[in-house]
């Protein structure tokens, strides 16, 4: 059969495609922009009708499409979210569940680099639901902006159902053939856009301090948000930068458009910006569409510290919620509860430091809650996301310092200088009480 014949034979409706999902199934959905709205709507309707129960839904990073369908609060007795990364949707569900005394989200801890293995090894996924770009003449769909764990689940899930969306960009690297798909539906829903927050005054100061650490020819990993965007804006005068990043966001796109990023000096994937998922606005999605200068790869490749370290001068820029006086970071727990997750932070911290001439940077505002709370603390309020053994550069609006090679006592003194001045006396007293200084 030709690819076109296979496509026609497997084309169905969303209702029919999810009709084979049985109660008690393990279902995975594509993350972020790979969430398939049509399929999720149909699955939510089955749950609402009582036709399916105790479905375990596995995923990273949800968007409003999932919030309006399979992650509706009233459906969580029938669809149980098994989430590897908490975002606004999950935090809302957890808060409501806490008020009502019920379990709403089952958080699964684990590094982003381990996602394919975590989803594939313990117990196979019964059905994988994901968005793809339209099929080409040779029978290939693209996973678009979300390669991450998608390719692994296409190979390992018992059943693969794709939602073809003309808005999904065709991105090189994440290709699946129509013969690997069990059912196809078509629905064109505009992609979720994630606007960048307006930068705070501290962001410009931190961005300058970070940019001064980045040399021409460096290979970049950036997170999402106003601060990473500010760092990218400060790098416009650099030359021959490379990109090997978990997330491809608008700031990196602009560096490519300006000519600052050429990827010419990379040892791996020379000439191409590598990422595992992308998120931003329509301009970003148009930019990565059929662009030979960008390529998506599975997260167990992109986030593998050994792969990251193959490039020289890797610079990893990540944020955190808290840093204790020894340098350990809590980047996922706040106000007594899980707030986000470890994601790929430790993967890139270790990969960047393992790179020849590389730098791992933790950059954050010195305070939170409009200055009411210090991010630099004597003791963390949650789990250690990045251990003190791994933390290298710490940057706040009050300065920067490389912690590698410093004693615990020296670290405490240095980190107090990076805290907001109004918290320094208190931190000094706490450090003395703990015998740190």
C-alpha cells in the first residue's frame, strides 16, 4: 500500500479513535504543543459519560487544552493525572483538591532526560495520543515542536493515535511514518502561545552579569521566562554562538535571526540548533517550520549530560526558587508543596560543567513575593533539585560568584553578599548559629 492508502485506511473520527481506550488503561499524551485537543475532548466526553474509568494519564507540561478537557476537576475520579512536571493547571487542581480533601494529581518525580525510560520500561503505555504535522508525500509526519518522549512512545506504546493539525510546524528530526500509526484524526486548532512576561528591573542587571560570562563560540542552553529572554537580548553582539537546549524559546530564535547564533563551532550537530521541545508565539512556530537550521531530538539525547558535554563552552542558564548557604538549590518546592519539578536542570548543570570551558549558571532574583522573601536561605524548604556539589556560578542582581572550590564557610559568606541587603544580617546570624561562619 502507498502511504496515501495507509493514511486513508487509518483515518477516523476522534470519537472512534478514543473508543478503544479501556478502563484501567495507561494513556500518555504529547506534552505542551503536542497535546491533541480533538482527541482529548473526545476522551473527556467518554469519561463524563461514564464510559471509561481509572484511566492513568501520563504527561509532562500541560496547557489550557488539557485543562479544558481531560484535566477538568470534575473528571479526576475517572481520569487520574500522573504528571512529571507541575504547572499552573496542576497547581490549581491540587489547591482545589486540598480544600475538598481529595487526591487530584499524582506527581511522578524524575529528571526530564529519564522521561522515555520512565514511561516505557515499568509498564507499557497502552495508548499514546499526540499532535503531528500533515503527512508528506513519503508518508512521514513530524512531531513538530515536541519531540521529547514522543518518538520513544511511538516505538513502545501498544497503540498510537495522531491528530493531524495544519498549524503544527514541520520540524526536522522528529519524524514518524504512517505505518507506525494505528489511527489518524484531522483537526486544525491554533497552537497554544506562551507570551513572555515583561522583564523586571532586576532582569536587565542579572542578564548583563550572565552575558559577561559567555564567550563567543559558546553553546547555549536557556530556560523559559523573562530572565532567559533578557539574557538572550544581551547577547546580540556575540559571534558564532551555538544552541543545544531543552527548550527553544523566542530569545534563541532572535539570536539566530540576528546572526549571533551560527552553530559553526559545535562538535555535535554542527550548523544546527538542537532542542527537544519549543514553546513561544506564532512567530517562533513559523520560524522552526521546515527550517534546516533547527532540529528536534528526543529528550534522552538532548538532556544527556554526556552528550551535552561533547560541545565546548556549553553555558547552561537555569533559575531556582531557593539557594541555601552551602549552594544547594530547591527549584521545585514552595510554600510546603510541590510547585513544579526537577525538569532538566540537573542534566544541564552537569553537562555544562563537564564541557571543556563550560559554565553552569543558576540565575535568579534575590527575593520573591515583591521583596518579602529571600531566595537565599539558611535551610531549604523543599527537596534538593541541584546538589551543592554540582552548583557552579550563582548570579543575582547583587553580583555573581563561582562556588566551585570554595569551602562551606566561604560559600556562606559569598552567598550572603548575593542576597538582598535587608536579609543579610539575618542570614549572617543564622549562619553563625549553624557554625558556618
